[in-house]
């Protein structure tokens, strides 16, 4: 509990940044120009974070968690200052990538450190605190971003990281005391580079396919081949490396493999589908940007409630298999309810739908981390945490890109069928533009947006069904308790560390 506030500050720092930045993007374009490259302000951050995440996990396992946690915070803060000082879109994209290099270690550092100092049997309770902070950040991020951008300057959305990050840095340096360790093996830089190349190619393929370039273009086919070649090369390197960045032996554990699939699908459904709700709220339901953020509060409350309940029950009973199963089923119900969103859906009705979806997500999000960490030996704790973040980010990135294409296509088809030719670039239609349309035309646009939103949730529904089915294959392995010190004459290696 002494260390926990520092870990929570680091998580808050990681979660708030993208949420705050998204609300300021229109102002940034107004100042710096470069609207054609606007998406790269977010994409550069995500890709940089994605590439370095496995390195932070593995290097922390090899040389000690604390030093890399501190390095990640420092890099993130340097990137924040530089981003705030940017004078062009190219500079901002570059500095956001630097921010991402630090952000990749924040969440991994917090989760892996918790895995180092808290036994799995007790970890659910502490993970529920982290979930509460994540949900507060999700709700508060857009509100804080809007307030800062309106009353100060978009540059302060980056400077605001300094007091939060500085407090986290000082607190962790002074309170986090983990045993120092060092191994003599070489770092698997080649494996990490190939994994990053494969992930980057996949994200770019999903982002550019059908939008920037046709699916049959040389660029998209080339990215697909590059991703496949990099993935194959990564597997070969990992089998030969002395200290693989992502040891393939952990995937031999059924629970670990299942939880990585659950993580990927949860990120796919959650980020992919939820991305388009604000547009529906701000157009069809007439909500302001601030109110749009508040309207998701019921979902976050649902996540918080079931996350805390699951953590407390797991700590007391040691049983956890039921929670991912319930999570998949309830999340599927929530997504099914959201397929009913239309021009007549009231804010109260949609709030009920959000609560149901949140209840399902809360049963899933922390439990997959707990099960993954309990499935590996203590020396692979960082690997488990970084793998979880990696697959979650990959799922989210692919989900946003794939569902963005679905949304844009369905919206265009609906508008065309209504006899309109309003351009919806990348699936985005400015709410201010819609408000200025004549009433009759505006109603048709609302119907098209609602129909496109319904379609996104229809496509997301199979992911929840797959989560439910996969959760049935989890084997309920007893959670490790506190590791007792060795008895006289007994070596540490003789102690059982993992029940499998």
C-alpha cells in the first residue's frame, strides 16, 4: 500500500495523455496546420509505445524493475515538454513518438512491479484499485483536455504531465525498493526489432488499407508480406536467443495463451467499437463534447463495480475462472443491446446499454492480467505484463482501423441511398457541419450515422462470443500465495514457485 500510490500515478499518466490529446487535436491543427498528417499525432505515439513495450518487460526481468520504470517516466516527461514546444506538425509527431517510447514502460512497469511485490492470491484486490484509476482517467481525460484547451492553450495538455509525472517519479524513487539483479545474457534486440516490425506493419496495413491505398495495391500487399516475414523471423530468433524478448515457451501454458487471445479480442471489441460512440452522441443525441464524455460514465461505473467485486472475491476464495466467462457473456449482451441504437434511442436507454457493457468489461480486464501472471514463473513476470499490454494494443489498433473502415463504408452507403453525397473522411463527420444542415437532411444524416454505429457493434459482437468460448478453456490453477523464506538447508530453487 505504500508503493501503490506511485504505481497509480504512473498509470494515470499513461492513461490521461491520449485521452487529453484527442480533445485538443482541432486546436493543434489550427495552430500548426498539417491536417493531412493529424492522425499521426496519435499513431506515432501508439506505434512507439507498441515497439518498446516488450523491451521494458524483459529488461525489467533481467536487470531489475525500478531503473527501467524510472527511465520510462523520464523519457515520457522529456517527450511531453518537447511536444508542448513544437512549432510544426512534423516536430509534434516526432516528439509524440518520443513520448510513446516512455509510455511503453509506464503501464508495464506498474503491472509488473505489482506482480513482483504482491502474491497472485492477493493481487486481485490491488488490481481493482488500478482499474478505478483507469476508469477515472477515461472519464476525466476528455473533460480535463477540453477545459485546458478552452481556457489556456493546447500546449498545456502536454505540460500538465510534468507535475503528475514528477510526483510519480519522486514517490517511486523514495518508496519502491526491489532487490537488484543482473544477468549476463545478451539482450534480444533482434527479436524485439522483428516483433516491432511485424506489429508496425500490421497496424499500418489496417490503417491504410482501403483508405490511403487500395487493398490490392503494392503498398498494402508489401506490408502484408513484410508482417508475415517479420513474424516468421521473430519466431526463429526467439527459439535461438539466450534471453528471448518474448519467450515462446510461455505460450505452451494453456492459460497464458488463452489470456493473450482474450486480451487481443477485448482490445479489438472495446477500442474498435467505443471509438464511434462520441460521434453518435454528439450528432444523433445532440450532446456537447463535454457531455459526451460524461455520458460514458455509466459504463465506467459498471467496469469499476465488477472489477472491485472480482478482485475481492478472488482474494478471498482463490477462484477466478467464472469471471472471464461472465465477462464474455455480459459483454456480448452489452454489444447486442448497442446494436439497437437508433435516432430514437434516449440518453437513459443508451446509459443502461453502457452499464451492461461496462459490467462485462470489468470482469475481464484485470482477471486476464492476473491469470497471465499466475501462469508464468516469477522470472517471467515482466514478460507476462508486457505481452498482455502488447496484445491489448495490437487488438485495439486493429479494431479502430477495421471498424473505422466498416463505419465509413456503411455511412457512405446510407448517405448515398438517401440521395446525399456528404464526404465522411475516415468515418468522421463533424457534428458542427451536421448542425448547420436543413432539418430534413439532418434527420437523414442522423439515421445514416445511427445505422453505421449499429453496424460497428454488429461486427464487434463475434469478438465477445469468441471471448466467452475461449474463457471456458481456462484451467483454474490455484493462485500462488506469499513465497515463504527458505528453511535452513533448503535452497530457493527447491521451493515450489508455480502450481501448474
